[in-house]
C-alpha cells in the first residue's frame, strides 16, 4: 500500500452504509405511469424465483431498528394484513401466468418479526406461499426470522412442520446492560430458553445475530456474548456493527454517532469477533456472516446473490426483475409506517397488479450490482462470469474504483487474475467499499430522499 493510500484509508470511516441490496430503497421513486406486473415479468427468467413474505409487526422496536415495522397491531389488523397479502399473492400469480412455467426455488419470511404471528396465523402465511404461489416449502430452503420473546413452542412447531430449514434469532447481546443500551428489553434467561426451544425443533440451521459497538461494550463483554452464542453451536452467526440512524430510538438520543473513537471501537470489536469465530471452526462468508465449517448445506445454490427474480409480498418487501426493482412506499417514522400498512391492508386485488415505487436498472447499474454483491462476499467474484455477462472485464469498467481499493490494501493480490477478492482488511471495510460503487445517479437520489 502506498503512503497516500494508507492515509486515505485511515481517514475514511469504515462504517458508511450497510449494503445488503443495491440500489437502496431511498433511491426508489414513484413510478409514473405504473407498470403492469404482467408486462414486467413477461420476458423474465422464472425457473428459480426467490419468494419473500414481509410481516411488518414487532412486539417492541429496538433502538437501532430502521426496518419497516410497527409496534403491535390493533384488533383485526393482522387478519386484514394477511387478507391483503393473499390478494397480492393472487395478483402476482396472475402476472406470472396462471398456466405455470415458473418455480419458487427459495423462500423467506422476514419483517418486522414473522413470529409476531400466532401459530394459526403462521399456518395461514405458509398456505399463502404454497397455495397461491406454488412454493413447496417442504422441498425448498425456507428461512424465518424470530425474536426470543416470540419463539414459542407452538409457533416453532408450525414452522418446523411446514419445512423451515433456517431460523434466525435476533439476540444482539447476551449482556443485560448492553441490551438496555440498545433499547432492546430482554432477559438472558428468556433468550436461552428460546434457543433451547429452537434446538428442540431440530430445524437444520440456527443463526444468531449479534451487534457490536453498543455504548459501554468492551472486548470482554463482547467476548462474553460471543462465547454465550458459541455454546449453542449455531450453524451461522451474523456480527453486525451498530448504526445510529435517523428516526430510530438511538437516533433521537444520538449518544455516539459522531464520535471518531466509535469507529475505532467497532473496528476493534469486529476483528476480535472475527478472530474468535475463526478460532472456533467458523468460516467467514462476508463481513457479517460466519458459517460453521461442518454445517449442513441446505439448498440455495441455485439462487445466487446476483440473480434477479425476487418476488416480494407485503408492504415492506422488494421485488427484483432484471430491469426494475420495485416495492411499496417506504418510511421509518412510526406514524408514516402505520399509515402505509393501513393503506396496504385496505387495497383490493386489482391495486396489486402494478408496481408503484421503484428504480430502473440499466446496464451500468446491473454491472455495479453484480460487482458490488460479488465483491462483498469473502469468496469474491470470478472475472470470467462478469465477462460472460457484460462483455467486458471489471478492471476496465471500474478502473478508478478498483485502483483505489488496491491502493488501500483492500484487494487480495494473491487471488490471481481470474478472481477479484477482498483482503481481510477489505472485508473489514465492506461498509466503506460498497458505497463507493454506487452510481452518481443513485447517490443523488439517496441524498435527495427525506427521511420520514
């Protein structure tokens, strides 16, 4: 690394933005005219679709959470929401083609907290996926998110019986003081009881989410949470850096968002957590994801992160075609979220036949998405695959960006000419590297978005 590269990397915060999808929803805009779903999907490859069902309800809203969700649900709202989800599923099925020719290869229930639903409501959620969109949940990978307080025996029994292959539990910290600091009320005993119930169901993959960078957290307390999680031998562990975002509980308090030493703390805790998991038989998949080396392989290989063909159901879900990413309106503030959910629940079937908010994906954005989502994986990107898809080499299309990354020591030079791969330091800086690949148009749209 050059002296200039070292200085530039040192001055750049490692925590710019978590890039889990590109373009981000804040770059979406109202579509005029509204494209018909039937037209959007007509020429798309549909043999291996990913299905995502969104449940926008939680018992509490954690201080760091900016997901599209509301606290609780008035009487009748969950039923009304599932009714609307069923109407939307019917409209999507009609758009894909009643005669078939399409197949759901993976499924996921997210939120919010899907296990906010009771056992009977979870049965209905599974029925919507199977009966309306033909998803054979017993035969394809099915991932479900849960919280400790909602992972009851009755709910878990339904999920296990309907074919859940992965259960992701948001724990965040096993230390009571840290949970309180993150505005996440929970007791250690309740977390352990939930983990015990999950293990008893024999769902093949248990994932535990943990967060580092909480106010007052130390390497010792961080290791305490890591070791508490490792005691359950989860097949997967996600380590998330804490972000303080506008309109969240912590965002209103904002105790640490501008502190330079917070960056150093998070980076130090990340490295400690990464090394601890590698020492305990886990392999790094991305900056956040770690998988136990002997964990069972449960499908998913036929739907890589590059693949378009995502069907999202629910008012917070996204759908992806090769030319358009679309969703419903987006907000974080509680009043706005409630309004969007109420509007969604009152819609008739015909209103679900069009896309309303989204962003067009041109050739440049497709290249950026492919490179970004490949490069942020520990295994990196096969250059030949990029060349075959786009007819050019990534070092030509993205010469300035890749030169900067290399100068900072973020690229693994031992990977060879046929593979672009991040170095360990590059993976550590994924949340700074990713945003540098955003297009000027997406950057401009995101900067113009007004949080609400």
